[in-house]
C-alpha cells in the first residue's frame, strides 16, 4: 500500500490536506471580504500578521495552544494547523484581488442579463478571477510544501526528518535528500496546479483530465494512507519521543526496537522534540515514552538548586516528583550520565591555565560561549552564572551538532557540551570541573506514560531490561559512531540491541 | 407598451435625469439622443433597473417594473451593452445561452434557439465555439444582439450598441438590426449620441439635454420644427452634410 517512501507519504499527508483546507477556508473568506467592504482590511490584516510569524515559530506555537485545549499537541495536528494558517494569506489575497479586478462592465452585463448576485459570482466573477486565484494557490502550494519540512520538531513526520536528522547527525547526504525531495515535490505540485489551470482556461479536455486525474490520485493515496494511520494510531502504536540531539535519536531507536522485539507492538519515533515539548507530550499522552535526564527535570521542572550532588538522591527525588505530580512512570536509569558541561579546546585551556569553571571567571569577559538552542534559557546556565559570577563577552546559540566544530575551530572559546558526546575526546576538548557544584547530575532515565503501563505492561517490562545496560563509555562510542563514523542512529541502535539480545 | 412617468435620478446632490416622461408603443423604435452626460443612458438603465430611480415610475405592459425582483425583470428584457459586455471566458454559444439557462430552459431547447438567433444575426455557425476575443468588433456586437434576442423579449434596450464600430461595419449592423426588428416586431429603446443614426433608425426620436427631455417627435417633425436651439443645432449637422453631399453628387453628374 505504501507506494512512496514513508517520509514522502507523511509530507504529502501534511501538505496536500493543509492546502485543501486552506483553499476551502480562504476562497470563501476572500469572497466575503470582497463583498463586505469593511471586512477586507481586518481579514487581510490578520492573515498578514500570521504570515509575519516565522514559520517554525508558528508551528511550535501550536503545541502549547493545542495542549491548553486538551487536543493532541504533538504530531500531525499542530503541523497541520500551522500549515493551513500559512496557506491562507496568498489564496485569500489573490481571491480578493482577483474579484476586485473583474471589469465593472462585465459585472453590469451579468446584472443586465438577469443574474442574481450568487449567479454573478459563480458564473462570471469567480471564473474571471480564477487565473489570479490559481496564482495564489500556486504560491501557497510551494510555501506549504516547503514549510512542511519544519513539521519535524513538533513531532510530525515529513521530508524534514531527513533534514533534521541529517543536521543532528552530521549526515550531509540526508540533508540534501530532504532538501531536494521537498523542492522537487513543491515544483511537481505547482506544475500540477498550473496544468489544471491551463487545461481549464484552454478548455482542453485531455489536459484537464490528466491533471485532475493525477491530483485526484494523489489525494486518494494521501487520504487512504492517512486514514489507515489515524486508525492505527488509536489502537496499536507506541510512540517514542526524541529530543534534538544524536544521543536521543540513538536511544529512541533502542527503546522502540526493544519494545517491538519483546512485545511485537509497533513502535515509532517522533524526532526532534524540544525538551519541554517532549515532557509535555508525555504528560498529555501524545508520546508514550522517552529518555530524559534527572538533572533536567530537577532544574527545569522542580526549580531546584544543584546542592545535593549525590546522583542517587537526585534520582529518587525526581522519581517521586514525576510519579506524584505528573503520574509519569520512571522505568529506570540507563546507567550513564549526560551532564551539561563547559568544554574548551585542550590547547587553549592549558594556555589560559583553566581547569575548573572558577578559573574561567577572570577570562570570561574576553571570551565567547556557544550553547545549544535551549542552554542560555535553562536554569543550569542561570545557576552557573550566579554561582561563579561568570559573564562572557558574547553568548551564541547554535545547533548542538555544530557547536563542537565551532569550538574546535576557535569560532567560540567555550561551549555547553554534553558529557557523553564522543566529539569531546575526538576533537581534543577538555571538560571543565564544576568545582562549586552548580550543575546537577544528569542520569539518563526512561520515562513512560501511565497509559503505556495500563495498556502495554509488557512494554514496560521490556524497557526495564534496558536499565543499567549503557554506561558512559558505551554511550560515547555510540554517539561518536553516528557523529563522526557516519552511521545512522537506527543502525547503531540495532547493533547495540543485537549485542544485548545475544547476551541474554 | 412602455410608459415612463416623471422618472428622475440624482447621484448625491447632482441631478442626472430630471422628471422625464415619455411612452413607447408596441413595435415602435424610440431613439434617445443627446450629448454625453445628458442622462440618456441613465434613463435607459432605469427602465430595467440596472440603475434604481430616485423617483418616478416605469410601466411595461401596464405593470410597474418595481413590482418584480430586479433580476427577474431583467431576464424578460433584452439589453445590448455599449462595450459589448460579452463574457470573455465563455464561447459565443455559451454567451448567447446565458439568458436561456437563467430562465431554466432545457439544454436541447437552448441549443436549438441559440442556432436560430445566431442565424438571425448572421453569425457563421463555425464561430459558435470561439471566444469573444477571437471575433471582430462587428461580430462581437452581432453576438451581443443575439444574446439580447435569445429569450424572445418583448422589449429591447440598446445602449449605443454600434458606437465603437467603424462606419462600414456600423452601417451593416444598422441594416441588419432594422431588418430583424421589422421581422420580430420588437419594441425598442435605442440610445445614441449620433443624430444621423437616430434619424435613420428611429420611428420617433426623444432628444435629451442636461437631464431633461427637450423634444419627442418623428424624424420628420424634428427636422421640420425643432423645439429649441439645441435641437436645431443637433439636426443642423446632418442637414448641412446632406446638402454638401447633394452638391457633390450634382457636380459628379455634370
């Protein structure tokens, strides 16, 4: 049934349906705005404001909005709504313009032959405005297909998965595949709309038939696959969340593979979720399981200071907090820590005689620090700054996969590294000692929803078998295999699981 | 057949038509003539309510036109537009069929009737599937007349229908129109600013100036006894042209 690659199918499911709904909303709205003069400015104004929101932010903004409305906030829905909103403006504006530019003499002629206002609209005004409306639909088509690649961070699968995974795992060819596929798809669909328009304009039956037939087939395929997926979502599927870095991709594949192997229930991965997005998604049941870090929960959700640096104390308090406050099941710790750590190039650290974070204080005003998207907004960074009185000359946010390269090449002096990242050793970086204990311990723990435990207790058992199986070195090796070794997270996860199963 | 009583129209504070009254009897062609801005087109449009009058009444066959919904009224009246007004996205055939489909005629009957009227206005059947843009100006206006005639209206309104055509084409269309009208016994009001056209086509002429009706009479009456200086001036031009023409002809004969 799946004739096309999964990411392409998912992309079509988002873009085509969003476009259809976008057209269904915008054309009538445009007609209304063209008819009721005072509505035109407000309607176009709102659509323009939506358009000025950066597309990624618009999609991301849907997550909390939907969560507040108790709707599925991760996956198809937020991406879909964002895309519909984005497609509205070009179609709406062109509908209004198209109708406004119909020759008044023809409108009078339509009245003169005895048409009612509705007949005038359907028989004369809309057909004459159609070329302009179609132009708007074509713009919307290209935008929607392009922006749909940004659906990945809100948990919807799309061609963006190639791009985001490629970006995280430094896989250039995956990035290219995603970009080219999206571009080709956009041009293909645009061409199809153009073909429909040309066929219609020239009254060319054959052309129109082919174009409409192809469009209908695409929609049929999209509809069937989407319908099937929605049905499956409601019954048998475990969704594993992954945050936006390599380790999370590997771990999510390990969790998914382990559950499928032990229980036979299909498990899928929703990639590239922001870290609070992932937590909220678990809480609302939009995802079933993911790996988080004790220190993250400790700092971000419990708003606690780093004082008890004892790993097991933090872990047990976090467990209790999650269970009691959020009804989240803590399956157990995987056996390694992935701490936030400040790292520098070894040679530079030695020259500045910096070994501990407190050694940085003197130099910081002349140094720059790079961090992942979240870092400078997190409680840990606040704690580090306050505890040490650190103030850097510049703070630069960047993709976590790029910051190691950035520090190695001297673009920044210090980065907020992840302690399990294999590139720390590979690129000859040193981790600075947190001598004043500002950073809490970060045990990687498997978190699962209450719903998963109710529905698939056997899956929880399967996950429990992963507890304590990955130590820091093992995780570093797996990360490095993806980041520098060019392997896919899926392959690395599979290798780990096979070794695990063989041992048993 | 058509009875116009104290019909008036103001646009804001500007009077366009000031209490105009006249009648058109069955089978008669009345030509409304006057300079641009005299209110002749506005008067015409108030008859089928493309423009709603400020005051006054219009009766067609004794019935007040304001009693019907505007679109129903207009379906029963043929209207030929100044700027042709054919729908560019429809073929010749579809354009002519519009009034019929609005009246809910069956497809077969529409096809038959469209054939008849296109023949009546002398449009070659091979042009039936063309778009208006592919026709000459004269052909376009023939199709415009065909569309106005298609539903067999008792009343036709024509707003400077041949104004934009070259003299030869205009003459041919005028001849065709005279023939068609005689054959169908149409009652029609024809607006033009061209006094010669008025004199050639009209049973009676109504001269308008500055929103008022100045004189209504047969071409002969207008030529023989113009009511005021304005009418005098209007008929003077064709008269002088005719005299010059006669002299030229006499010269050629000698």
